[in-house]
C-alpha cells in the first residue's frame, strides 16, 4: 500500500497516529512534512511517500530489550522468575508506553521469552501487540462494557496449549482468570481506567496474526489478545512452549509489563 499527499481514510489516520501527529485521516502538507522528517531520521529517501520501505520501518519492533532488563522489572515488582530447570519459561509481554495510549494499530509492543537449557540462558524478543486493534476498539465485542485491554501483571498458570478459536494451537487462557480494562468510548485512545477493570475468563489468548505473512496492521487480529506480528516468530515461540510442556506440563505463566518500567 502506498500513501501520499491527497490520500485519505483510516490508513492515513493510522499513519498519523504512528508519527504522533493529529490523526484526521487527511494526508495534507503537515502529514507530508512529518513523513519526510521521519524518513530523513531513518535514513530513507525523504520523498514524503509512504511505500514499502517506510511502512517496514514504522512497523519494526521499536524496542530490543535484554533478558537482564526484563528480569530487573520482574524482580522489582515481586513477580516470580522461573529458573528451576530446562525450559522453565518466563513469557513476558512488553507494552509500548511511548504511544501514550494512542491506538496505533501497529505491532509496536514485544513478547519475550527467557529460559535455560541446562545451564545456558536463551532470550527472544519478538514484535507483537499487547493491545486490541483499531477495528475492535471501534466495534467492541462487548458492546455494553467496551473492548478488553489486558491489565499489566503476572498471570500464573493461566495459559495452556490449546486451539485458538478451534483452528490452530496457541497459548489459550483456559486455566485461570485475567484482569482487563474495558474501553467503550471509541475515541481511538486506550483507556486504562481502574474503575472499569473486570476479572474473569475472556479468552485473552497468545496467538499469531496472519498464517502466511508478516502483518502490517492489527485490525481484527486482536480484540484484546496478545498477538505476534510474524507467523515464523509465533511458530518458533510455540515450538519452545511445546518443549516446556513436555518437561513441566501444559500450563504457562504470562506476565505483562510496560516499557516505561525498564531502566535504560
């Protein structure tokens, strides 16, 4: 998809949100200038046209974290860190705090896994979303309460390998409750309102987007689930989870933190 001066619509709005400018859905002179500045900053051809190269840069996982950074947050918050043996997994999502709650509709969060095999530690950090996409924010499944947004925290032994929507294996919320915010005002800003928090079984699964390609937009892929952008990353993640299940049983803990929690 290519966007340029004169383009209009939701994709322009999503572009503008990603650039941190007024999201009115009209690609005018201000948007063109913001695109050129972004392209120049990233070493791209600064032509003001949003083509494949510019989209690829916008959609990159913005944060390349380390195991030590993740562990530091887990320890500080008093959460459990798993290290008893091989494939004792620490699955930690990192929500991008720099967006200030704006619905970017991009995979600008991360899902990480830290684990040992014998005495050697391994760490992965993959592009993902921990937030719902634009479609479900504007068209919530729960029309009365609003769209579900997972509350940061540690959800111990809540997940198991099961069929997501009855279609393919993923980590599914089958073994315990999670907490979600409810956002129902459709203003394209995630509302982290503590008064809206609900505790229950909401099907907040950890799964992939497209089965065939790396997705550009979240859209319908997440109504609150934690979703991998790249299906190859997801396949790698699930292979690790299956090995863990063979050792520790089919139960998994998922922890969600904020990028602002991490010391740089």
